[in-house]
């Protein structure tokens, strides 16, 4: 057994010992935390459900492929690998879908190819924007998001472009 096998039991014992020393009702505090967590889940569930349905419809309709084909001349002009176009479009919507595309790029082109490296940088430095915004704004019950979505999507686009530029500079 390794050290990591003992982390959870040691942490659990530490919490129990702390509770005994401070005369804290550990079980009561735990159940209160669970109640609060379930309330948060209740608040953000509609947003997450809507997001999951929207992403499934977007992927099934071929929306990512359509957008990629429309912007492919621009991507070619700036030297962005066409294999990563779908990844750039899908990443803000779906983390699991982006990982599936990433694995596909690595299988077809290889991890040391230009597109494999760009895909790695995109996946490692971008965010599932719509998921993050829906969870955070639903959790704090924000109704007016102002410019958050536009700024986040601009950040995603910048991330994708800079990833291709950075990989090209570092590969030479």
C-alpha cells in the first residue's frame, strides 16, 4: 500500500479527533453541509439539464462541422490546423466531447504532430465555457450576465489561435 491509500482515512480520523477536541457535533455539521449541497444542486440542475440537451442537439445536428467549414478559410489563412477546428468549436460546449475529438486527433495524426500538439494545448488551456458560466451564474442566481459570455468566448478563440502560434514557434 502506498501513502495515498491512507490519505482519506487519516483525514477522516483527523476530522473526528478535531470534533472531539472542540466538542463539535461532526455528524450534525456533515448533514447540514449535505443539505446545503443538495440545495445548490437543486438550484443549478435546470441550467445543467438545459446545457446537456443543447450540447447533444448541437453535436447531433452537425452544427460544429457547419461552423468549422464556414471558418476554415480563416483558419487556413492563420495557419491553424484544420483537424483542430471542431475541437476549437466544441470545447466551450462540452468537455467530454472535446476529449473524444482530442483522442481522435491523436490517433489519426499522432501526439507529436502539429495538430496533436495544438489540440493538447487547446484542451489544456481552455475551459468548457458554457458549463462553467451556467453552473456559476445559477449558483449565485445571477440573471444579468452582462459581457461574461462574450468575454469568455473571446478568451476561448484567443486561446485557440495563440495555441497554434505558440506550437508553431516552439516546434521550429
